[in-house]
C-alpha cells in the first residue's frame, strides 16, 4: 500500500512515497521556492531518471498538484491514479499539550490543530495548508498528523516547567515543549536496535545537528529532557539562531540601542548563531574552509558551536542518570567528522573516546567510538519520513497489506469525507 508523507514548509514541500509495510521508498522529491517564478521541482522515482525543473508555483496547492502529476503522469509516473495513494502522513511541528502521539485527522482534530497555529507561527500554518490541500486533492485518503513535540510530552514537570509565575503555565500553557521529536524518536530507537540490548537498558543523548540543532536525553525509549524550549530559538547555538542567552538581552537591545522588538527577534532567529559570530555563513562547510584559511572568527564560531553542544550534552545527563551512548544525526551530525571530533574532545572526561579512522568513515550507520570506550558514539542518519509512514500505518490500523475489504473501508463514505 502506498503511503505519502509530506513536510510542508513556508516555501518548500518535501515528500516521500512508501510501499508499506515493506518501507520501500518508491518516490521522493521536493518543491522549493514556492510562490516565486523560479520555483524548482525535483523528483526521483524508483527505476526512472530523476527530474529537476524550474517552473512557477503560485502556492502549496499547485506544488502538491504538480507533485501528484509527476507520480501519476504518463511519462515516468509510478501510480495509475491518485486513488492509489492509501493515506497521507504529515509532519506537524507543534501540537502543544493537545497531542501526546500521532493522530488521525478528522474535523475535530483539524479544529484543534487550528488552535495550535500560533504556537509555531513559522511552521504550523504551512502544515495546516498541506492538510487542507490534500483534503481537496486526495479526498479519499485518510490523513495522519505526526508531531515534532509529541515525543517530548513524556518529560517530567520539573524538566518542562519554566521558572516564571506558574499562572502563565496554568492560563497560557507556557512551558518547554521541545522540537525535532520525530528525529530524536527515530534515531534513539534505531540506536537501541544497533546496540543490541533492550531499549530500557540504554541511557542515550541524541544530537540532531543541522542549521537548527537540538539534543534529547532518552531513557526507556522516552524523552526525559531536551534543549529547545517554548520555541525552537532556545537551546544550543545553531546556524542562524542564538540559542540560550541572557533573557534581559532583548530588552537591552530594544531600550539601550533603540532596536524595535520585531527586528531584535529577527536578528536572534536569522542573523545570530555561527552566522552572527563568523560574519560569513551559517553553512558549516563554508566555515570549515574559511577556518582552514586562517579566518579567526570562523574558527571561533566552530569552537563556540562545539562547546555549546558538549555543554548541552553534559547538562542532560542528570535527566537519565548517566550516559551510555551518544547519537549524532542530521546534516552536520551525519556529515561532519571534524565537528563530531571537536564536540567529543570536550567530553573526554566522560569517557567519550572516538576512533579517529572510524569517525572518518562514510558508512551510513556506524559506531565511531574507540573499542572499549565506556560511552558508545553512533552516527545514524535520521529518517523522519519513514517514522511518519510507520505512524500513519499504525494509527490507521494497517498491520499488513490491505485487502479489498480494507480498501472499501477507506472509501470517502467510510471515513466520513
């Protein structure tokens, strides 16, 4: 059965089409620069030549429509019709305290999702758009929302409570929520499988390191604490985001330097992090190259980032009572041996010891710790889409290949559409 997964951003859409339960990716692609005349569509369909083309995409509806056309088109398509898509799974960034797990989307859930719109104003509105467009274009297919915040709903109250007047939590639900939960859930589960013991036996810190970065302390397969907070701005230093700073600093910038608050928040979100320190780029490849050429601030930015990650890892250890394994994932975590080495060098006192040759290896899933090291260090590529597809199958009760009766059960009439 074909499960479509969608990740809708402000100006982009990423998709994968899975043959479930085999978990085989039969198509993938993305639309970039949505809303511009120079939009880009990229598709890879199993057994076909990849397609990349520039074309105007006025909005998300048109982008999803083009994606579907490529999947069912007479030239290079893989589906007979849109009805071959059994269900759609959506990445949804913020579900607040409403959702502790993935959920099938019905009118009531859609209404609750609307109430979450302002919890992540840069992401949730576009996730909602993806749901609404699929309701229009693929009306027969049930949809499932998979939340980045849901994995962190297992944090104890002493980990998520902010030290401000408690009424703000009671009345406004202001608390630490955490993000990247789908990625942290996938790689921590995969790490437990690779380590070869029961999930409950491992105390793991997962490091999702990309332009946006966050860490998560996992024990018993559950999130016990994480570095991002009420918003994705807090936590460790990132590509363009400042991470944790003195909370009085924004007020100082507004009052002493006469910078409007909206501009201050834009600076903290889009002009800070390693970009702000280096003055060059948020791309770590550019910073590595510049640092090798003697650029002092590029070198400083890389060291600040590595120290921030190491400090964040150490700060999470009390949440799980020790550290058995570190897991690196996402763009930087998977692809930068030098950054992994910098981070681990700050943690040698914990027994984190890298195998230098192994750390340089390009194997997709690899243990890069030195033999006998008390803390295992793993590199595991994240696969949020695979987890979204799994959750979609699970939430909708599909345990295996669909029978004719199951297909009839999923008709528009049967699912209330």
